[in-house]
C-alpha cells in the first residue's frame, strides 16, 4: 500500500513530459536554457499548433538540434531565431512579429475598442446636447376632474 | 447626421467580414508560403545515391531550368506523385533533380528500381539538414528553379496532374524562353 502510494506520488510529481531528449541537450545549462527558450518560440511546421519544444516530429527535433548548434557557435537568441525565420518565414514564429502585414492583427482590437468608445461618447454627448423637452402643458380642469374620479375608483374597494 | 449611413454601414461591414471569411476558410493553413521564392537556391552539396548518377549541388542548378523534388522511400505521397515524374522524365522537357530526404540508401535504391528513376541527379540528404536550408517541412516538396538558380515556385505535397499541367509546366516553358 505504501509502495503504491509512493509510486503514485512519484508519477504525479513528474510534471509535463517534454519532447527534448537527453542526448539533444547541451552540457552548458545556460546555453541549454536559452535553447529551450528559443524552441518555445518556434512553431513545429508539421504539427502546427505545437512548438518545436513540445513536438516529437522529426523536423522539430532537427530544428531543436539546429538551434543548439547555432547557440554553441556563438549566435545570440535573435540570430538563431532569424536563421530559422530566413528559411521558414514569419509563420514559424508562434508570436507573430509586429510588421505592416500584422498591424491589423496587433492593433485591430485596440482600434475597434477606440471606435466603440468614441461612438459611446458621441451618443451620450448628442443625448445631452438635445434640447430639453418642453414640459407638458398643465392639465385642464376637465382632465383633473376625470383623473380624480379614476383615482377614487381605485381607492374605494 | 446622415441616418442612411447608419443603416448602410453595418451591412457593408457584414459583407466585408463575409468576404474575409470566405477567403480565409478556403485557405489551407497547412500550406506555408515559402519565403525562399525568388531567392537564390541555398548553397549545398549533396553526395550521390549511387555511383552511376551524380549528386546534387548548388552549381548544378545554374544554366538550365529544372525541377527539384524532395522525396523519400518511406513517404507515401511520394509514391502517388511518382508516375507523373516518370512521365515527365520520358518527355524530357525539363530535368528533374532529386533530394533523397532522410532515407536509407538501400531503401531508396530499391524504391527507384521498383518504380523507376526519373531523376537526372540525386543528392542524398541523410540528416535532413539541406532540406532545412530549402525550407522543407514535409515530403514531398517540388521546386521550380530558373536558369540563374533562383527558386521560382514551390509545391508542398504530392503533385497532381492539374498542378503539373496548369502551373508548373507553363512556368517552366515560360522560364525556358
């Protein structure tokens, strides 16, 4: 029972499994950490919604190894990323870069928000600016009497 | 203000969004446009698969319009498009160069012996590194290279007779002029 409990505890404490295999890893922990960081930014083109850090696809593995080679060769993180982007395009980046092609993507929501806000402001301004309605004319004697009788009817029973 | 505009605007917006969706939903997200189009082919040098046929290097792409096909014996779709290449090779209109991607030499040779060998040159890319230089992310992929060694077109996935007849061959003929 105790052994089973220990086994379960161990199984659940392991956390998520990564696709990175031990033999791919670099000896230098700082470089390896940078490689992991870069890999998380890169889309696996075979299974498109995974990063190459998560993917078991052959190409993802090749790209992980390539990133590590670039870093070992002295590339900065940006250099390594742009090396891959030069071959696979912006699409390989999971976070699309801000460029004229992606302005709509990055600024579209904010723009819509601003337009909606402006619309609201205009709407309320216009309502306030509208001339106050002239008060209705007072009731005539006749109307007042009729109102009284109606009210009395309600009060009686 | 202009009341009519208030009524027309939502309709115009709706039509705009509908058009956007109509285009967007037809677009196949698994096809990634190549950034290498209209750029010179990457520099590479691949060894031959067998002794009787030369390997493939950047220099071989100069001087002639050519097709470069990335293939592997383990790749099912490659088998599908293969007869098209055999036919094309018989016509002799354009040389077809092969990049044998992450394959075992014995398997690749058997594959070509069984199905026929349409390639004028075959370069062996055992670790897939040259394929990365070409921006390949799945086999098969087919490139059209012009006389200057520039990549002019890329097709991802097996060639269909339509793509070959309506896109690739007209482009090849155009480039050959």
